[in-house]
């Protein structure tokens, strides 16, 4: 992938690409993104969904913990923080009164929306047999699902220019659009 596009992704998702600075004895990410620039959008969307998922799982756990803390305080006789919490969300005083009373009565302690997924780090991103390959540490099933989707999109997207493409045979399998396939016959890519 073009250097400037790689840099864009590294800057946008520093946590996902943390391993790019590690030596090759520890990661394959040090070789950069070993695929064509036409897959930039696919890699970008994949990263966005994965990091978004990780961040969301953390904030959901954080808010549940925060709520449980102020609810416990309220049950023990100090409802100041619980009131303040509802006020922060823009509720009117009379409604807050009702909510606080209801919470103290029902004790609706919260579970995080989902388990906190460990931060994902890519260990390798490359092209193989005409499709994208992405290997990670961390994450959960959702993250692997996103990678599967990215791989399947790469199989119908020109690796050179990003237009709709299909797999081309020959000694070296590539996914290309008609124009780039024509160009490949007259010059070498990469
Ligand atoms: Zn193309």
C-alpha cells in the first residue's frame, strides 16, 4: 500500500497498529500493509468497526460501574451523586425525584452491555491468493466477524484501484477490475 495511505491508517488507529514498531522476530506488522492501495477503504472500515467495538465495550463497562457506584451510595443514604447524574442527562427536578426514589426501591444494578474485549493489535495484514488476510491478537468473536467481512469484500474489489473487481488467474492470483487487469498485462504492479 502507498506509504501515505499506510500513514493515514497508523495515525487514525494507533492502538491497532502498535506492533508496527516491533522487530520482525515478534511481529509481521513491521513489514507494513502488504496489499494494494485499492483495499484502503476496506482496511479503514475494518479498523473503524473493530476499534469502535473495543471502545464501546469499555465505555459500557465504565458507565455500568459508575451507575452502580452512585446507586450504592444512594441506597446507603447519600443520593446526591445519583441526583446529579440524572441532572447531567438533562432531566427536570420533579422527574429526578421520581427516578431516584424508584432506583433506591428497585436497586437496578447494571451489567455492562457486553464483556470488555481486549484491545486488538494487528500482527499481520497482507494479500494472499487474491484476498485480504488480517491476523490479530486480542478482540473477540465480533472482531473476527468483521475481519471475515473485510476478506469477503476484498475478493470482489480491485486491489489496485478499489473499483469492483474479480479474481484473475495466471501464475499469480489477483483481484482486479478490467482496466487494471489490462494494465497488468503491459506493466508490473507494486
Ligand atoms: Zn482497478
